[in-house]
């Protein structure tokens, strides 16, 4: 977990934790990990301009920090996060605010469908298992 600008705690992926640990080497506990143009906290406009520049360099459509926030939450949803998980992640007071972040994608739905077995498949598997368990002792003798 990491404290985000006094607004609460947010979970980090192992990759992010590792990257941040490298960036804080030599810094004091109250220093910012990344700083804005004036050496202080990164402002919204600085973040927006930096993100636009990075998108241009990557040759992709420019996005805003808020669109990036939505994309991040979609990754959490696809990984199985519930609406309550997202509410806490986004530091929302109400689940109603979080509902706008609960985008459903075909990729997620197709992934779920691929994990669900139809009753016919389960019956066939069970019959196959029972048959092999009944036949195995006969073959061994």
C-alpha cells in the first residue's frame, strides 16, 4: 500500500512497488517520488502535458489523466475487482460514484464465459472419470 497525497491508501502492483523502491533511493521520507516543474508536487496541468507528450512520442491517441484512471480501473475489473474494491481504490465515498467506472468489456465477458463449463461438459467429464475408475481395477488384475 502507498499513501496518495494524504487521501488514503492505494494498492500497488509488484512491478510498481519495485520501480518506486528504486526511485526513492537517497530521498527523505517526506520527499516526493516525482516532482513537477518547480520541484514540488506534480500539478494537474504538468501531468496532462507530460501525458500528451508521451502519447505523441508513442504514436498513440492522446489521453487525459482521468481517462488513464478509467483504464486502470478497467484492468482491476478484468482481474476480478468488485465494485466495493474499486470504490476503495478510487477513494469514493459512495458506490454510486464508482458505478461509472464499472465498464464491461467483451474481453472480460469472453474470459468469464471460457471459464464456465456447460452442464453437458461436466456430465461428460464425470462419466469419463467414473468409467476410468471402474475399468482401472479390472485392467490391473
